[in-house]
C-alpha cells in the first residue's frame, strides 16, 4: 500500500511526454510528425489508461479503509518562509482522478475521429494532454499555492482550447472572454490565499482548518479577516465553475470543438471550482456566513441556468446552461453542508453530461454532412429534426442522457439529485421549492432539446399538399416561421425557385402521408439546381465516435448505484459512496453511519419524479406531435380565450422567451456598465495623460524654447556689452542689498 501511495506523485507527469514529443517533432521533423499523427492519439489514450488503472487501485484502497495519505517535500526554505510541494490522496482526490481519467479516455477516443480532418489535429492532442496533466496536478495538490499553480495552467489550457479555431472571430472573442472573466476569480483567489497565509503562516490545508476553527471558537480579532479571505477563495470557485454572476463565459466557450465542451466544460475544468470548495469544506463549514453565501449562489445559479436554457437554439449552448444549472445544484448541496450529496451529483452529472455533449457532437457531424449546412447552422436546433431515422444509436444514447438529467429513475442523476432535493427541504423550504421548480424546468428544456433535434415539428402530408403547395412548406415550428421563409432568408432565392424546390423535395422524398418530421432538412437550392437526382442526407457517426457514447451510456445507467448499494462492515451498514468517503466524513466530524432509508427516499422521490414528468409532458405539448393539434384546432382557446386576456398572456410568454433567448440581458448589462465603464475610464485616463501630463511636459519645453529664442537676441558677441550688463545688474543688487541691510 505504501509503495502505491508513494508513487502517486508521478500521476500529473504521465501525460506530459505527448505534448513535449508533438512540439519537438513539429519543430524538428514536421513532415514525419504529421504523417504518423494518429499514433499520438493512441499513446494519449494509453497513458491516460495507465493513470486510470492507477487511480482505480487508489480508489479501491480508499473504499477498503486506507487512511488519507499525504507526502510533501521542501521546495523553498528562506528564514521563516518554507514552501512545500507534494501530493494528497484522499477520497476527494480519488473521485476526481476517476472522473478525469474515465471521461478523458472517452473524449480522446472520440476526438481521434471527430478531429481527424482538422489541420490542427496534432495541436489539439498536445493541448488536451497538457490540460489533463494540469487537471491531474490540481486534484492531487497538497496545499493551496500548488493548487493555484495548476489552477492557472488549467485556465491557460482552457483559453487555448476554446480558441482552438482562432481564425473564427467568435472563437477568438470567446476565449478572450473566458480568460478575462476567470482572471477576476483568479485574482480574488490569489488574494484569499495570501490572506490565509498572513493569518496562519502556512499554505497547508490542515493549518488553515485548525486556525479557522480556533479563531471562530474563541472570537479572535482576525475572524472577520478570515471570513473575508474565505469569501475571496469562494469567488475563485465561482468563476471557474461558471456560477452567478461570473457565468457569462461558459456559453460562449462552446465555440471550441465539441470534445472540449465534453471534457473541460462538463466533467473536469468547471468541476475544479466545486473541487476547491469541497477541498476547503472544513474551512467554510466553521463560517456560517460563507456557507449561506455558497447556498445562495448555488440556488440563484441553478434557477438562472435553467431559465436561460429554455429558449436557446444552439444545442451546445443549451447544454452549457444546463451544466451551469447542475453545478448550481452541487454548490447548493455544499452550502447546505451535504458533502456526500454534492460529490454524488458531481459523479453522476459528469458522466451524463459528457454523454450529452458527445452526443451533440455526433449530431453536429450528421448535420454538417448535409450540403449547405455551415458550422453555425449545424448547431441550430431550429434547423434540425427527424434524426431518429439517420442516427438511431446517437438518438438512443442522447435520450438516456436526457432522461438521466431529468431525474427519471433508475438512471444516474435521479439518485443524486433527489438526495439534494431531500436535504434542501431540511435546510430551507424556500430553497427547496426553487430547487424542485428548477427540476421541472430541467425536464422541460432537456426534452425540448431532444424533440427539436430528433423528432421535429412538421405537419404536412401528401393528401393536403396539392391544395396548399402554393403557400410553401407548412412546417409547424415553435419559431413561427415556415421552412420556405427560412430557406429564402438563408439562401436568398426567389419564390419561383422556391416553388420548384418544393416540388423536387416532395417527389424526391416520396411523402406517404406520415409527414416530413422524420426526414432531414433539405440541402441548398444551389445543390438541387445543379443536380436534381441526388441529395445529401445525414448519417450515423463512425464506430470510434459511437464507442465512447456506449461506454458513457453504461456509466449513466449504473453509476448511480454506488450511492445505494450496501457495503456492510460488521454491524454498521454503508452504501459504497459513504464507505468511500469515510475518511473525509470523519474529518468533517459528521455522522459516518449513512444507512440508506428506502422508505423515506421513495416517499420523497414520488414528488420529484412527478415534477420531472410534468416538465416532460409540457415539452411534449409544445414541441411534440400534440403541438400540431394545438395549431389546427386552437385548443389553447379552451384555457385562455381570445381578447385582452389572451393578449396579456401572449405578452408575458414573449417576454419570458425573449429574456431567456437573450441570456437574461446579463451580457448586455455587463457591456453597458462594466465594459463601457472601463472603456470610459480608459478614455478619461488617456485624456488626462495626453492633455494634462504630456501638456505640462510639452508646455515646459515650449516655454524653454521661447525663452532660449528670446535670449539669443540679447547677446551680440561684444565683450564690452557683456561687461556693461554685468556691472549694471551687480549695481542694482548692491543698491537693493544696502537699502534693506541698513
């Protein structure tokens, strides 16, 4: 056991040979390195698999009762200052190691095919391996200064990966936005670390925890300053985990490749803020004010993320807001003191959301196979529909991930989310009500995403087409536009060309009365006119992209059982997760006997599952097959009659939709206040520097110039004149001196 733990320090260094070898090869042997580029993907997966096996061994030892292990060595010693480096292996570390390696392996396998035709293939794998090394170093760090070093490396890798396609203006702006927003949190984190060092004289976690408990228990004079430092540390976690109000970078970060979104923006990097709060949990738990702030930020974030996801059209951006909301659940659990529930949901959400992001990448690949679908259109759910026929495996895996995130039993997120909801009722009925309402919103927007993508909302058949064909395609869409208008807007075609296109489209697809909801959206008009005998349809992804989806499906189906399967130890009954967390739970002075009460859980689960099914039902009404009946028969009039009342409700719905689609106008607010204010301050500073500071300097120079110019005309070059003026001034000075001295 000791030998295994002592070798744990090598974990962050195992992936590093890949980026070093790729960089050296591209510098010295670029042609040969590019020729064998697929080999680097194989070695990337191999090295991360070695770390995964090592992490699994450490996790098994933790479950079997091994104590927390910490090994440090001195790096810098100077008088009273000592900085140590080392590695810390405890349940939190082992959980993060398992998440990073398992999800990382799936993403690397997936990326080999996803990025195979990209010119930056080698650069992508170099960045990915360096990110994995940085993240592994972060979770195994033994003190705060070491965490901060890897924290910045993770941020740098995130910047590089978000802006991977830096030639795209949106990607370039997104990586800069992520970088600047995280700098706010990182600066606060650094101040908090320095403040804690000033109080304790150490960067070690145990010193922080003991000093904090002593100051709070004895009402020490530094308790207020300690609270301030703890708040600054939490701001760093807010920025990294995209919590309100520093969440604005996460949706724009979806401009990077989809595997990046699956790895760093769903399972690992955004979990770094959660990891930091969990690591410093013994510090925060003795400061009630901080715990309340954590819970408040969590509840605001989970509600805000869910509401902003309601009307998004970009599939990855919608998943990004979903990630923000689910991380809000985890932060709420930590703020309530539910350490176990928070880590449980961190595990289940990581696998389910990685599955959804990789599934969205498979969808985007399918859409890009359709002629005329550019990258921006291939991510727009308003231009999707009917992919069930063409991508059944992707569809089924995406559906399972959706059901899991909705909290439908017996999938993974059901067990963890229900535990958080149950604990929230004990903490605050108001927070519990908001959390349960958000669970319904989650079910709604996730099934909206699924229905828009795979089912579609078209309501046309061959029987009534002949009577309506002059009016274009009668597709019923939540966006209120017919496909003929959409195509004319996107491709600038005339009505005559549009009618010819429609005739071809219906003949080519042989409409049989079932509608076109299961057919892929049409190719461009240019392609049809060029060759009216062929058309391009989407297709299922290759096996190397489907294999990670299937593996993540297995995790999504079964990983939730670690929180309920019994693990008996003598007369004490645990579930596997509680047994895993015993060293941490004991350190937090919590009850280590976490037996699972099935009766209480099932009673509480009925309510939460009912809310989830209600959200799914509403999504089916608005975006499913039932939507056509609402349009044709105006059943909505049964509930709200036409007139002022109907207009009133329409205005409310439109305002909610616009608020959600425009991200709650938070970005606009930041642009008009923070960005505009900083630019105004910069312009004022520039004006002051240009006109005042430089004006004084230039004014002195101009005055000196004119004085010199004037003086040169006084001198004529005659010594007698110089002597005359000299004697004249001396005489004047003597007269003045004698007058006042006598």
